[in-house]
């Protein structure tokens, strides 16, 4: 008798299974919101993993000056710098996203990052000189129809250098060692519309999300301590130089992506219903790339006794490169 009662209860539960698993429109909306947040977190993580190389390398590029200031000498100058960092496009396309087709994201293979830099130096006793750098990118806004964005970055740096070897008859090259500190503080905002996203779960509940918008915000604060060694050789009015530098970077890069849209929901076996506006956010934080090393190469032309034009390049492997051109006025 007990067995028969138990069997009856079990049969009753089996009859209830479809109603237990059938999802309501609010439940489907919650599923879609969860998946949107998951995709946003994955893409956000990809972005910070790339920016953690871009920002420290860019902020510590440029202002490689081969000649040494004598005591009470001073200089002022300005230059344009562009760094270029390889983006992990294959990593973006391989993200295990559910709703967002990352292959459809138009991502360039390398990210150029410009900077305008002003600097001043003064000669100190005992063969030292010291300087300050200020620059970056003033807030810049771009509007290309379905996509808008803005970027800004502030860079401040301090430099201390010493001439270790003075060029002379018995010493064909001069050697300068430098210690520097750099702080970068900036943000990036991107707003992009999309046509539609489609979600289908294991029970064939579907949601077609339209009128969508993604809002991405990234910000960073990084600090770098660097060491430079530069060999230079003056040949008439031309001074070529080669060198190496290493930077120890700290700080964080933060990123968040908020996706919104209106879903047209069709429950399995039900009729289509317009859902409420969805909003899902995913975020991530990555520390700045801990170390970067680079080779330095350039040439400086002296047009007048006190005016110099420099052209330089920096090579940090296939991932990071940079170039700069600048004009400075130097006395002593």
C-alpha cells in the first residue's frame, strides 16, 4: 500500500515537471541580463589585459635627450610622441561569449596612442641635470555616427641624469645615465549602437534584443620608475645616439561595459511579448604591466648653437614600438 502511494506521488511530480521548468517572461529577462553581464565581463577583461601594456609604455616614451647640461644651463622643448601596441585580436575572437559575436567587432590589430610632451631641464653641480615633463592628450571627442567616444590622458614626469663618460680624444663616446619617474592618469569612453542580439536557451525560449547600446568606460592611474643608459657621439652638427631603458610599472587599469536593449521575448510554446528595458554591466581591473624594456635609437641635429631637432625611435619587441620628433632650445 505504501509502495502504491509512493508511486502515485512520483507520477504526480512527473506531471508537474513541465510547469516547473517553464519560464516566465521576467525569468527569461533575468537570464538574458545575466548572459549580457557575463559577456560584458569577458570583453572588459580583454580590454584591460591590452591597456595594461598600452598605457605604461606610452607614458614613458619620448624625451630621450643625448646631450648633457652643464651647471646652471637650462633647456625647454616640446615633442610629439606616438606609441604603437599590438592588440590581441585572436584573444578577443576566442572569448567564450554567449550573446555577443566577437568576430563581428571591428578591432584593429595595433593601437596607436599619441602624446604631446613639454619638458624643461636645468644643470646642477657634480655633473647632474634634472628636469620635468608634462603632457599627454587633452580631452578629445569623436563622433562617427553609430559610434562616439572621448579620450584624455595626463602625463607628468621627473628626470635626474648624470654624464658618466665625457666624450673626448681617448673616449669616442659619451655615456649618460638617467633615473626617471612618470605618472599617467586618464580615461577612455566609447558608446556604440548595435542592431540586434539573439538569445536562445536550452528550452527554446528566445529573446531578440534591439535598440541596443553599449557604453564602455576605462580609466587608469599608473606610476613608472625607469633607468636609462645612452651612448652618444657628436659629429659636427649631428649627434646620433643608442641606448637601453627599463621601467618598473605599478597602478591599475579599470574597465566597465554596460549594455542596454529592449527584448522581444518568445517563451517556448508561447506568444511574443515585448519585455522591459534591460541593462547589464560587466567590469574588470588589471594591474599595469610590471616591467618593460626597450632599445633606444635616434639622432639630434643642431641648427643654431642653442636650437636642436631630435628624431627618435623606441623598440620594445614586436608588441611595443614608439617614435618621436621634437624641438628644444638649450643653453650650456
